C-alpha cells in the first residue's frame, strides 16, 4: 500500500514536469529548483512566492518610497507606481522560480516565471526596473531597449535605486 502511494507520487511529479516541458513553462531536463506558488508583491524587485521571500535576480527597481521627476519637473511616486504595476501583472498568480542563491537579508535570489515568462525581463523591458549590472548582465539588452524607447521610468529623471538607498542610509 505504501509502495503504491510512493509510485503514484513519483509518477505525478514526473507527469507535472513533463506537462511543464510540453507547455513551455520548464525547459527540457529542468526541475523546479526554487520556490513555486502563489505570488504576493512586496515591491518592484521583491516578491513572496508560496510564502517564501524572493529577490528577483539581476534587476533593481525603485524603492516604494522613492520619487522620480518628469522632464517638466513634476515629482511623482515612481516606487509606489512600479509596485502597483507589478501587482496588477502578477499578484495572486502562480510563479515557478529557479534559485540562484541567497542575499544578506535571507531572501532567495531567483529567476521567477509566470506563465513561462521571466518576470524580471518583462519589468526591465517595460521600463519598470533596471538591469542590476553589479550582479548580472542578463537584462542589459532589455534595459537598453527600454531606455532608447523612453518607456516607463526612462521617460523622466530618476536616481538609481542603489544611489537612493545609499543617500537614505546617510541621511
């Protein structure tokens, strides 16, 4: 009886991986190596996936309290806007993540996908986050495309999130 249960459980896992490969959510030969589950957005580059805090690999987004400025000098809450945009896109949906380590705040660093699409790549491509070159060059081409098109945060003046955090710590 127990042996039959184990065989069924293993068969179900193999079946789910096969379905993921067939629908393009998982590449051939891959298995889930990080958190997976329902998404709750924390800020523009941090999410909870299945209750586990995840820092999206290779990107940096404005802090929730960060402001930006339009070309006309109007100050606006860009950090809150980015979080809201991300919530509209993925809040409550299911993500599958590939862990790449852990940061100093004990967050899992991961590439996460919803419906097979890399969340971080979409954020950078749409001008909602920046390629975090200090840690990865994965999204530089996406950032260049957003910058040249003037999408999202590139349609105004913004201090880099890293410089904003540094100034906030000093002040």
